[in-house]
C-alpha cells in the first residue's frame, strides 16, 4: 500500500467498524501499515476475518471480529476479545453505516397523483426501513464510541474518527433517513469533541463526497455499466468531474488521527468531495 505520507502509530490499537466493506478495509489497511494493531469489526464475520487476513499477509497486525454496532452485548463481546488479543483501544474509526431501499423514495419530487399510485413516496416510506438506516448510521456510531472510548480515558494521543457525508451539509433527494442520520453524525462529532476535550480524546469526522462502491453502484450505473441519470447530476455538481478513489480518503484519515499533525484539531468535519460542497451550480 502506498501511503500519502508517513505516520507512526506503533504501539497503538485501532478499532475499525464496518471493516468488511471496501472503504473501511482500506482505512484499516492504512492504519496497520502505519504500525497500529488493527481490529476489523463487521456484522459479517467472514468478511472481517478475510480482510484482516489480507492485511496480515503483508506482515502487519490485524484481526477480524464479528460485531453488531446496534447491539451493546455484541460490542462488549468483541471488545473483550480485542483487549485479550490486541490490547486497549487508542483509535476508533466508526465506519459502519449505509442506506437501504426501504428508506428510499422512488422519485426525487412528489407529483400530483402519487398518493393514488403504487410508487414509493415520502408518505409510504417504511417506518422500519427508516429506523434501520437512521440507527445504523447514528446509533451505530454512538454505541461503539460508548464501548471503546472507555479505553482512552486517562491516556494521551487517543482519537475517534466518525464518517459523515456530503448529505450532512445538503440532503440528497430520495434518501431522507440517510441524510438525516449523517447530519446527526456531524452534530454528534462536535458534541463528543467538546465532551471529551478535557479527557484528552480528540473527535473528528470526514465527510466523503461521491465514491463509486458496491454499496451505491446500482444508483450510479445501469446493469450494462453505463452511468445513470443520477451519476450525470452528481458529476455535473462536482467541479473535479469524477468520483473519488478509495485511497484518496487516506490522507485526511491519517492526518486527523495523527497526534503530532492534528493534536490541536477536534470537532471538525472535513469534506473530501472534489469541490461538491463549494459549488453553487452556477
């Protein structure tokens, strides 16, 4: 792995939730390459362990664990194993999150006649789907922080990194629950930063723009690989006129987690968006 710059995390234990997925696996890989012992957590135990093994093959220290970020007992069990096998947590990356079709409207705008149609509109969004998406992103950040930040109290150089989104600044159409949850994550990041300031725990977040991943590929591309209309809108509103590459998250992640580089930075939400948040559309 090619890192954007050298960060020394020797002796640190990093916990990354959602590490069965591509973005968080890449972050976990980078932390391990910087010398941290990394615990990869995911609801999919097989994915977490597979990704950990891929990192370990390169001579780094990484282990995979099953954990449900919406269940305290599941997190406690994973934490207990991590303490035994790797040690106490110094760095927490709250990467678990995502959207779900049950919390997504079919159309961008409500139109006359939609109430009588079978279209999935705002008025018939599934409550369970909305609750799942909101909880996955917000409660799935709160509970791991409650569990693992305990290890950081009384130590120096500890940090929590949350994953927000461009949706937190301006909500995208069709995905109200995801947008609201990411706005909550940004607000919660600031709250935690203040709450933990005197305890020496820094709390920041990154807000990725648009990265083409397995999670959103059906929204961005047709089955034949051609871009959807939504992709056209995204790229038209992104001054750099492209999607981000996964590795382009790493500079911001490592910077915010490095005590020497960012020791006086807490409570920020850093956009990584190709200019999306700066562009007015004209």
